[in-house]
């Protein structure tokens, strides 16, 4: 399983047609969408407290919590400031850094 920090993916889709193709892929279940649970929000809050100096945002915290809960093998992100500094349960790879 791969969990993606999609903010960077959407930012790369600067053409309307590419963005539309991504949405079609989502609608056709080529990609799964995990919105998180209350437990994920609690874990994100714990991470925020534990890594206060990082100013870890709720979105990054929830992505980390989801990756831990789903036992993801990797997280796709370019945000190494946050994801590279947090000790992640299960030690998933950070892509593309760990290729």
C-alpha cells in the first residue's frame, strides 16, 4: 500500500484536462481515497504535540496516521521537512526520496 500526500500531486496538475483526468481516475476507483477517522485525528493531534517545533499541520498529521493505521509500505510526498522528521510507525519509505 502506498499513501500519497496529494497536495503536491494536485499542484502539478496545472492543466484543466490533467486535473479532470485525475478526477476521472478517482471516480473509476483507480485510486482509493481515505478521508481518515476520529482515531486518525487523535493521532494527528498527538503528533502535533510531540513534534511541536515542526508546526506539523493537521493534513500531514492525518496522512501519517492513515499510513500507520493501514501499515503502508510507502508515503509519496515531497514534504521531507515534516515527513522526514517524524518517526513513523512501521517505518514506511518516503517516495521519491527512498527510491
